[in-house]
């Protein structure tokens, strides 16, 4: 589970301006961190199907944010995909 401090650090790293908490970049970064944590949980608890469904929903949500970003601003999309590949 993402603590408040972890979430704030992710927001500070990815925000476009001081009060930015809802841009696609921030949302993608938060979803990516949650996906990573849930994936590690599922490696240990293989039969946790309820969490697996949540993981699939988060991946789909992140994918839709990326598609939106690709449609609206190709340059920001390319930057975001580079960040995701590095992580």
C-alpha cells in the first residue's frame, strides 16, 4: 500500500508545477508504483485473485492515461514512456 509520504514524493518528482496533482504524468507515476507493489504482493500470494483483478484494472487505467497522453501531446508521451522503461 502506498503511504502518504511515498505518494507525495512521487507527486513532487512528476508534477509539472507546484500545485499539480492530477496531470497524466503524475497519475501514471502513482499507478506505476501501486502496480509494482501489488505485483510483488502477488508473487508471494499467488492465489489472491481479488488483488489480481485490482492489478488488471490498474494496468488498464494506466494504459488509458498513456493513450490519452499520446493523443494530446506526443512529446510528453515519449518522455513518460522513457521513464516507465527505466523503472
